[in-house]
C-alpha cells in the first residue's frame, strides 16, 4: 500500500470513527417511535403530545414539559416537517434532540441522547486490513426507469427500496453485480452481503461508490464498505440487501463490526 493510500485510509478511518461516536451520531439513537403506534399521542419518555396532521406533525406542550423548538421554550403548539438529521432537529429536551422522520407516508420521532449507553460503551470499529486488490474498476448500468423492491428492514417491517441500476465489477475473472440506488449528488449506494457476513463481519454492509463518469465508469473500493447504522443502535430501520445483492464470494475488506468496552 502506497504512503498516500495509507494516509488516506487512516484519515478515512479516523473521520468515520469520529462521526459514529459524535454526540448526536448513530450511537446516540435511543428510540424510533412511530406515531401510528401511539394513538394516545404520547411517546414513551418524551414530553408533549405528538400527532399527525396532513403533511405535518403537530406538537403540543406546556412550558413545564421542558421542550424547546429552535432553541426557544415551547408553550403551545408548533407544526413540524421532517428534519434532515439530528444536527438540524428543531425540537430538543435538555441535551436530547428529537428528530421528526417520515418514511413511506408514516411519521416517527427519533430520540438522540449523547448520554446513550451504546455511546458510552463504544470502543471503536473493527476493520479488515486495507488491501488494494479490493479496489476494482466498476461499470454502472442504469435502468430505463427507477424500480422499487420490497425488502425486510432491521425492525422486522417490510418497506420499499428504490433502485436505479446495477454496478458491475470483476472478481477472479468473473463478473458480479450489485443493485444500487443513486443519491442526490450522483453517487451510488448499495446494501450487500457476502461470504463474511454474519461470521467475520456484520450480517450486511453498505457501499457508497462515487458518481460514475459520463461513460458509467466508477471505482468500487470495498475497503470502504461501511457498517449500517443498525450495527451501532438497534433503533435504526436499515434495509436488508435486495435480491441479487448477496455475493457468493468472501469480501474481507472494509468495516467488520462495532467494538464495545
């Protein structure tokens, strides 16, 4: 491995560990509460009344509840739309951030707590050694139109997973493919499993290649395979790999498991 590659690998690992262990990173998630499961409008251990109202969530609270919205105490009602992430969550309760989430028309509130037990117990991310043999030339083949498949999620429910095309690459002279989605910036996202899944690595992982060039060429670097958020906190709803995304070979590259003290 070249000095430049080693430095980039080390920097990526440090950045990734810092993001995971940040005060409002994935380790701090202590609950995902679907409003449909709480017809009384009360969420366990969260003050206020929360209810769906059209394209918004209506939150009602009194000053003694201790909720703040945009940094100001809430005493009355406020309409909320989905937050972009815990860093942009408008509602807080002390040090906790209460993120409003919408998935397939259903509303939820996520609780991020910097004092979460998982964050206190975190000791790092185990990874496979970097191996340049797992940096592969790839080819993105977009579908004629976007597709949606239904897959099981980590919380036991089935949800739609949007797919934009296939990512092809060669291993030992044989072509393999992963079904991928595209992000707003053109980069790709795959949920995959392989021969290491459930043994020497987590049961499935994410891969986020950069945007393909005009000819569909893209570098596939399995050294940067990621643990899904549900590897750090059980309250995430990560999708399982769609049909066709379980590789028949072992991929001993990238992140393996979250390590605790």
